[in-house]
């Protein structure tokens, strides 16, 4: 049996950097908390917990004083930084540079529109900042926070109908969303804008993530069985898994090696193992080892 691990799968740059920052501090013996799961993968979170990383939620963060807190790659809204300043919390900022640049772009646009509203009469078109992203996702919360909560979030192409096309629309995307679906939304908006209203879109999807789509689809067609290793909370994982499943119906989503069933590999000549941007390489290696033992 051939068992191949996809060379393009595994942590993206932002996640790798956040984990390296955490490890660097933990190895000195210092206490460190992370606001939310550092990565949407339970096995990796458990590994770092054993090293001493404590995961806290917003409620716990609000009660902290004089501590060090890591902000993960997803980014945070301005209110988090304000709270840290008030409570003398040392922020170790591991926000992904791609996400950080997007936050700044949205904030700048929001402030420009706000200033324009203050300086011009009320007859001008109302303007909406729209974000194509998952409601409640950490990155999206950080993006919406740049607009004082005023941005409109659409999760899927089917949600685009709720927009008011008589308003000026400035469309951005969460960095890990589907490029194909984003372009469908752009096309729909362009076709439905009321004359006189402005529409602008900004392709803010991370290419390191977007480029995985065609590569992983090709990988899925090469094997009889595909095991997609990902935390079930991973937004990126769901997108890539569904893409694999479309190419190869014999694809299973698993969080770790213990979920692999022996019946899956009966009569199979080749197995492909791949994963999300939040899937560690060591976990995919463990899955490979598990299959090898099943075949002994």
C-alpha cells in the first residue's frame, strides 16, 4: 500500500509564527496565556497545554491583571488592546501579517467614510462595509471591530441578497474563505447595484491558503482513500475537506489517528493524508503510522 502525506498541507505561516512565539516563551519557564485556542486543532492545543500554555476566554481575559497574554494569528478587535492597557497586560501579538494588513485597510476605509459623512450633507448614498466571512469567527470579530461593529457580515453566496444595493458597498473577505465563492458574490453585487451607487471589492484572501485548493483537489484524485486531518472547528478545514470530498467521495474527515477505521483501508492500494492550515505535520505522520500498523 502507498501512503502519501500531502507536502502542501500543514500550518500556514501565521499559525507557525504564533506557535513558535508561544514555545519560545514557555521554554523560559514563564507563564503565558492565550486568548482563545492558539490553533483550531485540539491535539496541538493539548501539546502546548502540557508545555504550560493556558487557554483563556474573553471573560477570563477581562479579569486578568499584570500578566502576559498571547494574541493568536486570527487577530483581535481594538477593544481587546484597550482592555489590556487598562489592566496592565503584556500583549504578545502573533496576529498574522496578512490579517493585520486587512484590519488596517478596513479601519482606514471606515474612518474615511465616517469623516465623509460628517463633512457632507445627508443626501449622499449610505455606505456599507461588507465582510465575506463566518459570523463569530475570531478573525471576523477582529475585522468587524475595526468598524465599531457596523460592518455587515455575509457567510455564504446565498446571503448576498440581504444587502441594500442602493448603498455604496465596499466588500472585503476573511482571509481563509473560498476564492471562487468570493468572485460569485462580486459578480452578483456588480450586476445588482442601483445606478449611482458605488461598488468596490478588495481581494483579501490569503494566497497561501487559496492556492491550497487546486493543489489539494489534485492530490485527492491520486488516491483510493483520502484522510483529511483537521479540527472540526477549523473554518479553513471545512472548506478544504469539502473540496477533497467533491474530487474523491472516499474522503473522511478525522481529528486524529484514533478515528481511523480498519474497514476504510480494506482493498485500498493508496491512501492520501492531507490537512488544513491548522493541522500539524506530526499529527498527519501519526495517522500514517496508525495505517501502517493496521496493515501489519
